[in-house]
C-alpha cells in the first residue's frame, strides 16, 4: 500500500486550519470496482481536537484512536460549556454542541460521513439522558458538574468500581466519614514511618523491603477507601444514587425499595434512609407491598410493616389477588391477613378465590402472568386425589381453615367447591349439611364465635357516588345493605333493611332459583365496619355487635342508621351478619 497526494484536490480546496484530506490508494482497488461508496467518502480523515492526531471517518469498529480523541477533546475544551454526547459507537460517532454552549468554542465537530438527511436527523436526536449512561458515569457526570471538576479527595472502591469523592460531601455519610478519617490517620502514620526508615541508615534490608507497602500512600493524592458489600440487594444503581444524593439531595432513583434502603443503611445515610421509608409508605401497592413488607422485617421498621399489613387487610381480595405479585406473599402473612377481623371483601367466595389464585402461583412459581379463573379451576379439578390430603398439601390446611366457607351459599359456587378437588370430603359434607339444617330450621345458625363465624358482605363507596346499595340473600331472607351521604356534609349513614322476596328491588331471575322464607320475624346479629382514609392513614369505625328483630313491616324492617361524620371517599363498608337461635 502506498500513499498518493492529490495535488488537484488540495489546490482547489480552501484552506482549513483544523482539517486536512488525503487519499489512500490500494493495489487491490482495481479488483473492487463494484463498491458503492466513493473513495473520497471512505478515505477522508478529519483532525480531532487540538492535537496532530487524525480521526478516521470510516465505520471501523477498531478505530479506538478516534474514540479516545473525543474523550480527550472533551476534557480539553471549555469545562463550563454543556455538551451532549449520544453515543461513542463509531457507526454513530458525532459531536453536537448544545445551543447554550459557547459559539466560539475552538473544538471542531466530528461528523460521520453519512447522508445529509441522516446527519440532520442524528443532530436533532442528540440529547443527553442518564438512562443511556452506566451508574458510575451518572455519578461521575454529576459530581464533576457540582464540584466544577476539582480533584477528588478520596476514591471509594466498592462493587468493582472506583468512585471519586470529595471531602465537602462526606459528612452526609457516617460510614464514609469514618473510613476517610481512619484512612487519613493511617496514611499519616505510615508516611511518618516511611520517612523514619529513610533517615535511619542502619535499618536492615528486610525492614527496608517492608517499607515498600507504604508506596501506595501519596501525600497529595486521594485516599483509597475500601467498603465491602455483603448484602445481595445492594447494586451499582442504588450505590450510584446514594452517592449522587451527597452532591445533589434532589436526586431521585428509578424506584424506591430494598436496594436504596439497604444502601442507605450501609453508608450510614440517615437522611436518605428516612426519606426512602417515607417514599415507600406513600407507594404501597399490589406491585410493592410484598417486597416492602420483607424490607420492613429485615430492618425491623414497624411503621412500614404495619402499613403493609394494613394495606393487605383492605386490598388483598380486591386488588392483590388479581396481580402476579400475589406469588410473593409469604404463607405466614397471608394467614395473618385472613384471620384479621378488618379484612375487606365483597363476599366469602371472593376470599376463597384469592386463596386459590395464591395456591396456584405457589405450585407454579415459573408463571409470569396470572391465568384466567377457569384455568385455575381446571388445574385443581384434573387431579383425582384430594389436594389437602396429599403430602404437599398438608402445610396449606391452616390457610383453608381460616376461610369462612360456611358463608358460601350460592349454588354455582358450591358446585365449584366440589369440583376443584382441594377440600376433603369430610369438609364438604360438613358445609353442605350445615346449609341443609339451617334452611330447614328457619335460618337458625350455630354461632359460637360471632367475630369468626359472621358472614361478611362488603361494598366500596367512591367519590362520584351519593348512595351505594347491595341486595343479599341468606338462607331464604333478603336484605338491602345501604350506604348514603347526608346532603352536602361529610356525614354518611349506613343501614340494613329487610326485603320481601317479591320486592321490586330484587332481581326476579335470582329469586326463582333461591329459597325464600315465609317467617315474619328473624333475629339478626350484625356488625357494621367502616374504613376510610384520612390524615394520612386508614381509620376504622365500628357500630359494634347489634341484635335486632327484623320484621316485614317498614317500622320493624330497618335497622337504626349508623352515622359517621368526617368521612371522605374512598370508603370501605363491611356488613357482618349471623342468624342466632
């Protein structure tokens, strides 16, 4: 290969102080006459930065020199000007200065030899984004901007990355402050010992060789801080974010969670730790409640733990049971939630369905989506053996014992309960026989513990509703559950009204297949629980246990209204009913 200068081209080309052109002709050029790219576009070189180096304009993956010149020219230029780099890929290598940067900057522009339309589109798309940078780059960019590129005072070696830190921000981390103080003291001692070894000419050779370990300390260089990490939840992203908050407290992570909280605890950043806890309390949802509860137990944060458990009492059945994160709910926490008297549900069958969804995900941990309910029923119905009687099902018995399956009275739900093949036959026989005897005794139920045996019905009152009603059928008796707002005030009224089986409020199609009782009076024991969100927490209001005879006339067919002031939607109302002897 030889180099040939084109005098004609250089004679007609205007003089540019930072740009020169040359053509490289190869002895194989005659064999490649079918090339679509001209020799001028491939072989032209452009000077990069204020050096005598050349940037090859061709798309060579091995052109490491050109990439290095971009980084060097960035450091050489005006540090106060904000420049934006999209990529260091040679295929898309270009430098586009922001409109706010200095217009007289001496740095040239490096442009890939693309078409004019492609070049224009690339220049328009050049925007710096922290999502395109690695965690260590995000930290480096922020720290240099805040400190105006001053030299670091310490270098933290953690997670395989060297993080350059400054003394002005170390006070925000107890761990880093302690490491810096100890390392500074150790360096001073070792530098003094090294100086003493140098002055003492009678020191033997072995002692002089020992002094070689002190060479890593430099009087004017940054201190080396080493921080081992044993917590698997801490990663580079969380560590980068925690260190960035030392320079800019307004920084926000991609998500608040265990990684940020663990990193704050490791670095001794109490302000960030409390801020993370506060953000987690505000962001409890179906996607985060299980992980947040795990973190609260890990750090023994009772406030966060109670908030997660309170959220589960309200939304386990209505929200989490339809989310794939239900598989992360621990066994003990599910059992505790099911036994809670504040558990909200629209009816007892929905609680059973939530447990079946959870059990399906435990038996199929590789599932990434929650299947349809029919798929889950088919899964439990295909086995001929009863699940709870099998060795793998023994540990789940206490979960099903916590359910109030005697409150499942709909025919189709009872039929499904028999088809799934989860409950032993003795359980099914006990449930069906109790229904039979209760119907034939006029609704009398064997109630030994009202708090655990009452049948629950719930409704949710949102902001757009003025009145919310629900009709229920229980052993041949029909009731209207009602929640209504009292005018324009913030007072709400809750009541129970008995209906005749031919009442227009009832759906005629539903009463055809359901039994009805001609008994004029029915002794009912009920309990109304109202839960609403106010002053940053969920509050509970209870009517207590009330016994009342419900007749068919209007005067005796309605309960005394239970009124509460100062409520604001959403409001969750639970009516618990039982028919004592």
